[in-house]
C-alpha cells in the first residue's frame, strides 16, 4: 500500500507540474499575442496617417504652384517677369551685404586688449602686426591710425576719423541699388496696372458696351502686377532695414573702439616721453 500510495503521489505531482507549466506558457503567450496585435495596429495607424499628411502636403504644393503660374500668366509675362527680376537682383545684393557685414564683425574688446599688450611689450610694430592679422573694419582703422604714430598723436586722431569714413562707405556699398529695386518694383507694378486699365477700356470701346466680364478681366490683370510689385518691395524693404541695423551696430563699434585706441596711443606716447 505504501508503494502504491507513493506511486500515486509521484504521478499526481508530475501531472500537477505539467498542468502548471502549460498554464504558465499559456499566460505568457496571451500578453504577447495581445501586444503584437496592439503594436501592429499602433504601427499601421501612424503609417497611414503619415501617408495622408504627405499626400496632402504634396497636393497643396502642386495646387499652390499651379495657382502662382496661372496668376503670373494672367498678369502679363512682360511686366511680371520684369518685376521678378527686381526681386532676384535685390535679394542677391541683400545676401551679399549680409555676408559681408557678418564677416566684418570683430571682437573689439579682445582686439583692444591685444593691441594694448602689444604696445606694452613690443611697441608700435607689434601692435601693427596684431591689426594686420585681424579681419574687419575696426582692425583696418587701428592699422591706419597706428601707422601714422610717428607723425604725432594729432595726426593719428585725424587718420582714424578719416579712415572711419572710408570704412563706412565700404559698409554702405550697394545699398543705393537695393533702394532702387525697392522703388522700381512697385513702380513697374503700377505701370502694368495703368496699361491693363487702358487695355480694358480699349476692349470696352471695341465692344461698344460696358460688359462686366470685360471690365473685371482687365482690372484683374492690372491689379496682379501691382500686387506682385508691392510684395517684392516689402520683402526687399525688410532685408534693407536689417542691413541698416547691422551697419549701425558696426559703426557704433568703430566709434567706441577708435576712442579707446586714441586713449591707448596717448598713454603709450606719454610713457615713451618719460
């Protein structure tokens, strides 16, 4: 009986263990299946939404391109193209000025510190070498002023003031052309508007009757050129004002640093005379 009881106990334990293992495997498999289902649904939904967004964006770009092309043709290729040329040349000049002015910026505090150290350790020649190796209008003004030190402090001051005006002219180069394109763009638009109105009245005269279709079509064509000219003028005006702000900042740096340079030269000259 003991053997039979022991055998049954062992069989019961094996049966219970196998059932437990099967239950555990089933429990582990169920969340995995659910996770796979959820993940596949979560992945498929964003992919579909992303495709729809891309299609809508592409459709919007194509529609915008067709609209602009249609309006350009309706406005008259001659005046519309001439107005766009103003935009192209104006933007080219604006970008050139922005790059030039950005490269002209100098850390004036560091430059003054280097010039002061050079004057104390190596004299005028060392300071000239520092200015020669530094880029920007401030360094150029320093170089011109220090190169005239042998003629006296008064000559240095006059040289700094004179060469500051030269550098200002270089900073303001091509600004007159940008302002010209800002004025020409809306002028061409108004000219196209006047010509379009004249053509509209010519059509009315030919028809012999005031037709709303004829009048509306002529006025629409006329106003498109004015709209393009005003948009171009606004764009160029924004860049023009930004360039002016850059020039004003550089001019302030030039004036402040020139005064500091003259102070250094006076101190150096006094030390040399002792």
